């Protein structure tokens, strides 16, 4: 419901314990939202060594390690 209320400004990051879970769930959610694959619209993922993001990506699935690295950076909360 958050993405429907603020489709241009809301950004949601979902942490998954494994890279297979992050990429698999992102693919499933992208299909359910009517997108071809992650990284082509509002759904994307970031795992170590691979990322599928688009300028319109608002729902990002990532591993806990990627999330921790992002939070340790200086401008961590600007992208969330």
C-alpha cells in the first residue's frame, strides 16, 4: 500500500538472508506487479556482485550484508 500511496517518492528496502531468496522474491514480486523482470520497473534487487535496478525502482530486495554495508556509509539514509 505504501507504493500505491506515494509511487514516485516512496522507497522500500527488504532484507533477505540469502542471495537466492533476494533474487527469487524480486522476480516473483516483479511478475505479480506486471513487470517482465526485476530491474525493468518498480522492483529490483542488489546482491553481492549483481544488481538489477532501474531509475523507477522503488522496491529493492537485498541481502543483509548489502544492507549493512549501505547503512555503514556516510549517506546511508539518503537512499532509503
